[in-house]
């Protein structure tokens, strides 16, 4: 029997495994990098071991250090979670060689399936080798790992070499393996997968289907089970292929076989993930099981029943990220001042690796939580999930919460018209400014007035003769105390203040009263209401002209590390609009900084290996005619 488990991972998945271990009476051990020293997964573990350093290559990708940590802490088993070393056969073998129990498939099965190139060969498929125009578009893909890292869509042969290089670099950073391959790219297909679970006694379960088509940058955003609208014949065929793939390699434990279903209804094998998936909770909800508990039981040698339990109802999961979808999905960092998702509501589950007060850093994935809803029908599950997300209080870095709510309520999603091009088509509408910001600004202004000593509901001793003015996000709010103890709002017709405290304001608009919860953290005001959330910034009384960047300045859109500078890019070089100049790595993803216009690079501050903060000046491109450059030189 397993007595103590070390989770070779961090964040949400480590906390998730620990929760099951606690239920089973199993002790837990965390490992952590230096930035994660006080992270939630460390706080929840019974013991923790430091991995010196910050970057994944120094910490969570150091299998030798993790094995030593397990031995030092007295653990007798290692659970890999997902990402990092979860699909690394050498790491699994090192765990077993150290006399520890590996909670996962045999190293030989990982070698056969974890490399997507070898998996395709096993399934009778082969990657593209000599790519021609006729093959386009194609997908450059990391052979190891997942989560959208090391993936590039290529529509022109001219950019293929750069895409191969960038994907390899990103994959090496995220998974410790820079191998990439090329395969045909199916436009706007549905991403459908089958969860499998196998024991050491020859039983293999196929646990239904999941649809994971809503993706950004080839990383899943919303997942659900079962995949809606699939013909039963196709479901049966996918189950058969998944079980056959597992049996072909003598697979044990939890795994996922992924397919891309084209518009013609044909299914194309993508890969087999030899680990637990991020989206496993939707399968747990539908089948009423704990996949982590079953993983541990299989690792202990237990036999599964001949057949899985019956499925019931529908489950949908949304990934809450600290990122700005309206600005190219850029990751966000900073302190999470408030974080409350109503996970105790019926049918709602929240898996998170963060709590209020934690800091979101630059080194790792920006996922804050997975919010899962189950209900007897798909429509009910979608409604529950949208309601829970809308009611969440998330104060700190910008998140994708509003995008998630709008996605769930979009007519195409409601009708199960799903494919991987969903966000390409609808991103503009899904990221448009939320309505009601003007009323949120009124609430913020009145809460500020209450915090500065104004009292609501009693007669004022001295009435201000002039309007007080506050401006938030361009909305000017005018108010002054009224003789009845309330406020006059001359610039907000149809709006009446019903209540105003520093943290809560109630406004009546056209006969309807709505409550606004207000939180202030530094210069930022967060206003939450049942209709949505708003992040406001008060306009300063005086403008700081010295802080303005000169025209043509390229500023870091996020904190991160400069990983490379483009070939031939140096001060004085001529560049063309759209030319990649600098590559930043943040949260395990590479981001290109391109020239905003054609011109001359008059300054270059970016250097490989340099850490930069958001807004840091990387380079300056100015429109200097070549003749003028010759005169200057």
C-alpha cells in the first residue's frame, strides 16, 4: 500500500492530487522552486522539498532532484501530474530504479506513445517530411508534452524554418525535449478525445468522450463531456481505437487518446497523452469517479471492475487564466488581491492552485483555476457554469473570466456548433467592452466618497456647493451631497443612489435596484455586480508628461525573459513592418515582438537572458529616410 506520495509538479494539479491523498489517508510531499516557496500546493502538503532556482529547466524539469526529494522526504510513490516530466520515460524509469512506485504507465508505454512521432507510427501514420505548397497548411508540433506549447500553424513555406526553430525552442524550455514534427493541419475541426483507464490485469476502460474544441494558441479553454452531437457510430469507433491503442502498448493507468474530427465527420488520430489531462474533472463528474484515486489503486496493483460505471448527465469545464484575450492573450502577473469562485454551489467544483494574497509570477502557466459544472443536461450545466463565473470575485491581474462567460452564452456554443476556429471568428465580439461601465464608475465614485467620511442616509451638516468630480476609465462622474443624506448625480440621468458604503453601493436605474461590490487595491478599483465585473482606474488630477514613451517605442507587453534577438537586428539596422525583432518567454510561451512600421532601429535595449518588466523599453523604430541616415553617418 502507498503511504506517502510526492507530486512532481506544482499549482492546481498538485493541490488536486493532494486532495485525493488526504481522503485516502496518504501523506503528501510537495516540491517547489524558489518563486513557489509559499505557493498554495506547498502550504497544503504535509512536507515540502526545495528545488533551487526559478526556471523550469532548473527545477520542475530536474528529474534527478525530484527523485532525491522523494527519497529524502520518505515518499514511496511519485505522481507526475501533467506537463513538465509527466510524459518523460527516463524520469519514470529513474523513479522505479530508485525503488519508488511510479503512478503512471510503464516507461516502455510512455516511450511508445508519449512521443507523438512514434505514436503515429504505431497507429500506422507518419509525419510529413518534405513539405510542399500542396501540403499547406501544416502544423509544427512538439513531439513531447502538450498544452499548446511548441505548436505553430504554417501557411507559407517561407516561414516554415522559423516556425520549426521557434517551436523547438519553446518545447525544449517547457518539456526538456526540443523534438518537433510536421503534420497536416485540419482547418476548423473538432478536438475530441477519449479518456482511458487500464489496470495491470488486462482491463481497459473507455470513459466516454470529451470535446475540447474551444482553444486559443492550441491550448484548451473550455471542455465538456460527453462531446455533444456525435453520431453513436463515431463514438463507438473512437472508443475502439482508443482501447486498441492502449492494448497495443500494454498501457496501465490513466491516459487520453485525442482525435480531430473534420467537417466531413472523419476522425484523424492526433496523439495519446500518457498522463492525466487538465480536463479530467468533466469525466469524473459524468461517471461519478475519482481518477486520481483510481490511478493510485492501479499503481498499487488493484484490479478494475470489468466495466466502468454508467455515465450520467453533462459536465463543462472552463479554465480561468490570468491573461488578456483582447491583447493577444498576453499573460498577466501580479498580486491576486481577492479570489472567490462560488465552488460550494450545487453542481460546481473549483480546482485551483492559488488563493487570495498569492502572487502570479512569470515562470509558469497562468491558469488560476478550473471551474467545473455538472447538471442532468448540457444546457443546465452551461447555465450553472456561466452563473458561477459571473459571480466570481477576481481582483488583481486581468483574467479571461468575461470571455469565458460570453463564450458559454454564445449562440454557437449553446447550439453545440463547435470547432477550433471558434475564437478566430468571434474574439472581437467576445472581448468587446462590457456594458454598464458607466454605472460601475458611479458606484466607484460614491464608494470613494463614503470611504473619505461621507455618510449616507442622514442629513448633511454642510452641503458642498459645487459638484465633486471623479473620472474612471474616461467616465466622468459628478456628484454632491443631497439634503436627504443621499447624493445628487447631475451627470447620470435616471440613476439614483440607494445606498453607499466604502465596499458596497446600490443604485436604482430606471426603477431597478442593483448592488455593486467595490474593492480598492492601490490605484485600481474593482466593481463586481450580478451583471458583470469592471476594472477601473481613476484618472490622475495632473498628467505626467515625462512618463510618455517616444514614438516607435516597443514596450514589453508582459514581464518575461528575452530569449533571442532576430538575425541582423542591431542599432542602425533597417527593419520592415511586421519583422520579428525580439522574442520574449513568459509563462512557458514564446511571444514575438515585431516592428510596428518600417524604419530604422534607433535603439535596442533587449539582450538575450535579460529579465524585463511589463512596459520595459525593448527597442525604438523610427521612420528615418535612408538619405538622412547617410548624412548623419
